[in-house]
C-alpha cells in the first residue's frame, strides 16, 4: 500500500501505463493511454492528460485561479 507521506518533494512526474478515463454518468469526457501520474508529499496522486485526449468542447472557462509553488499559476 502506498502512503502519501512516502511521496517525494519536489513532486515526481511519471508516465503511467494505465488507461485513464474521466466520466460523468455515461458521458466520456476524457480518455487517455498516455497520461502522467504526479506524486507529491502529503497529496494524493494526480493524473495529467493531454488536451488532445480531453473533450474540450464539454468544458467551460472559469475565472478561478490556483497557485502552486512548482507549477505556477493555473
């Protein structure tokens, strides 16, 4: 079993061989065989997908911003 306290700092980004799908009910919003898994101390794993694997037409823009000391403003 993995522990978030064993993950590295700064974060590590690694390719995953898993197929990652994002669904809302029966609607597939994203489907990728080339995702990356990001591991960071005290945080659950996060998957990053290429915009090419995401149904961008189903997303809406927002004015909300977040900040990360490693990734910057998003």
